């Protein structure tokens, strides 16, 4: 069952709430890796505000009433977009919020976007499974410091808009 949420862009005024959400959501990731210093847990409020305001970055939030319960960051580049920091409040995980956020991304993409990339910790099996369920395929792993990230890609564009005629 999916929780009913409203999805909209996150503003700089939402930065404190977003920082709190991400820290709560990424504690479990830090525990998986035995590393409390993963980037979503060390980002400062000022750094987050700058990121929200940055050109080419769209941060979407999912609200249940007045509570921010999920978010995703989208970096827009020529021909592609990279999703990161998908976060859902720990007490609401598994209720479809992450899926709703993923499905809310395409309207924010530029017309020339032909591929979506997402990265997550390689050992984050639930995250990898969520992305694969939505058409992303594992491309490669990359190590940064003590973490190894899995990079997954989804091809988008004209093929997604093609309607297949039923057999005659």
C-alpha cells in the first residue's frame, strides 16, 4: 500500500527539514558500511542550502501533510540526469514513497535527456533492487574512499513515448 504524498520542489526554506530527513534516512546506510562519515551525514546546512540553489540541480520532496517524508536530488547535465540522495523517513520506508519520487523525476528533465543514472552503495541491496525494479541496470562500481558505489543506468526518451499497436 502506498502512502499518499504530495511531491514538489524543495526550497531553501525547507533546507533544515531536508537535512533532518536525510540524516535520519542515511543512518541505516552508515550502519551497513560501518562509516558514520558518509556524505549525506556530514553535509552542513549551509552546504545543503547552496546545493538546493545550485543551477542544474532539482531537489524534489515528498510531503505527507506538512511533514517532509522523502526526497531525491537530480543533477541535470546535457543528455543525462543523475539521481542521488534518495531518502525516505525510516518509519515510512516500504510504503511506496521512493517509487513515487522516482516517478516524479521525468517531468523535470530537459528534452535532450536520454539516460538517467543513479548511484547507491554497492552493498545497499534494497536500494539496488528498487532501482532495478524501475528499469535501471547495473553498469559499474566505483570506489571513493572506503565506500564502493554501484552505478545504474536507465535509457529514456523517444522509445518511452512509443505506443505499441495491439496485434490485429
